[in-house]
C-alpha cells in the first residue's frame, strides 16, 4: 500500500493477480472491502481517493520500462473501472517498480518510463535513489499531504485524447449543455470545464460546503452525463469519467481557483491529470476560463492551480495556433511513500 500524491492505493505486480479480469476484479473488491460505505472489512479508506489499485508489470512496449494499469474501485458500490488514468497513483509506480526489482535503480536518481495501459500514453517518473535505494524522505511539500517527502517528477507524453482520441472530443472549443457553457477537453483525463458561477459557485467553497449540497451534485451529474455522450464516451452513468472541473479567478495567490468532482463527489484537492486537462483547455482561445488566463504573464507554462486544500503546480504547453490545437507537453511534481508491504487477506 502506498500513498501517492494525494491518493492512496494497493500496488500489485501483475503476475500476482488472476489473469482473468473478472476474477481479478472480484478479488480486488474483496480486498478493498467494497461494497460498504465504511469498507470496514477491507483495506479501503471509505473514499474514492483511497480505493485505488495499480497493477504494474514489465512493459510489453519497447518504449517503456513498465506497464501500469489503474483501476478505480467503488466504495459502496461493487464497481471496478479502467476507463481513466490516475496521475496521483502514477507517482508511486516508479518507486514501486524499483522496490520490486522490475527496474534497476540509478546511483543517484532513477528515471522510469511508464506506459499507462488505460490510455496507451507514456509518462516518465524521475525520483532520487541515492546508493541505488529509493529515498522517500525529502523537503517537498504538496497540498493535502502532511509533512514533506522526496520529489517524484512526472513528465507526460502522448496524453492528448487519452480516453476519447482527441484533445477536443466534441470537435469544439466550447459547447452549451442545457444553457451552461462548457469546454470538453482530454489531455490525460476527460474533463468537463465549467465556469464556477454557472453552477452557482464562487470557486472558494470548502470541501464540506460542496459535499453538503445535494442540488449541486444533481446538476453536476446531469451536466457530465450529457457531456460524456457529446465526448463519445457513451452512457457514463455509473462511470467515474468525465470529471467536472469548475474554474474561477484565483483567491489565494495562484493563477486559477478550481473545484472538481469525481464524478459528483467533490474532490478534497484536484487530480493531477484533471488539473493538467483543465489548464490545457483554459489556454485555448474561446474556451471556458480562457479569460482568466489573460492576466497571466505571456508564455507562462507553469500554472499554480488552487483547490480546496491548497495548491498544485502543473507545467503545460499547448500549440493553440495549430488546427486542431495540440498539447505539446505537460508535467507535475508529486511525492509518494510506501505505507506497508505484506500479505493481505481478502474477504471470503
């Protein structure tokens, strides 16, 4: 079990799980304690952020060192989804691969090329390994995690159209759904970008305020369900994608304030790839939130994204002048730590 970014998950070598996906998913649900809102009889933490799984194997691609399959498990519903990546859990994949001997450690730092099986895109994780040993201690602080840890630098390539095949899966920079203006963008995560004011928000609400608003949850679900169909994702009822990200002018020294939902439950921070996709969309002329970027210094690629519990710094560069627009690169700094390594006993 690792804390990776602002998420927590169970990490497995692929060879240690059943080859049959149905048998694998059944085992994982019993290990996690799903379905149960408390997950009292398993290893889950009663939230979607702590009900995640990484399956790591030697890569089948010559361009990568390991393959990483991400699985999102439900909490009170017996659901296992492979329809999206997770950039937070990704932060633990490189260190895990070195710890398991899947990738040799460098003398000072190690770079691991990771193929994200869910989308077929590739990421590079760079992290310290002094003396050939993964170092988790460091002085990097990330919002939503107490204390400090060693940096894990994640560089993304080929994330454009990760689940939909296109950066702008509806073919438009801006769409209207039930009178609400949205930008549907996919640069590592399918995201419905919406102005916070369109949902009756200021972008400064606390997580608890958002979580207690049942009407807001209903509106978010209606919006993302219709957006999912427009994005070519089909019926997304019961699916964790697309994510919804509400944006507003910054309120705490960053460049943009965000409030995000998975899929209707408010996120205590914001997912890495959801933030990358949201910023990517905002950088496009005519997109929802683009007016916020007009106050940014010209050529800015590093964007400080505010969220309910702090800040996330992402690095995004797009070619907005191309037709269609292209995502050139993106990256982020995360941290990770092994919590325990041992034997888990699934529910019968």
